[in-house]
């Protein structure tokens, strides 16, 4: 598994724009597809998705393979990912 953390400086573009910008965390398998995903919003909730919780009314686990070249500068450790995943 590989782990990434990436800040998105754009709003959602929907009725939750008031949540602000977000930081996204990904756990990615050997096939480059996310197996777990976390979205932490500046003024809103923390959304978590995995193979058990694929989606909710706000979004879902990405169905697109991540481009390793695009994300290479955003690597984090498994421990960093797990810390955010388990934090309430």
C-alpha cells in the first residue's frame, strides 16, 4: 500500500461549499486504485470511505486510479494515514 495526503484549494461546488477547502488522504493498492479515502474539510465534517462504506450522500470512494507521477510529492506514511483514519 501507498499513502498520500493532498490539499484541495477548491470548494466542492455544491450546497456544502460552506465546508471550505479540504485535505484528502488516500490509501492506494498496487493497482493504483484507492482502498480507503478520507476527506477533511476546513469547516465541516471528516468523510471516510472504504470497501465497506463505499459512498454516502456527500460522496464516495474514488473509482479512478491515482496518477503516481501527479501524487509523488504527496506521500505520507501509513502511520500518518492511520492517525487521521482512527481520529474521531
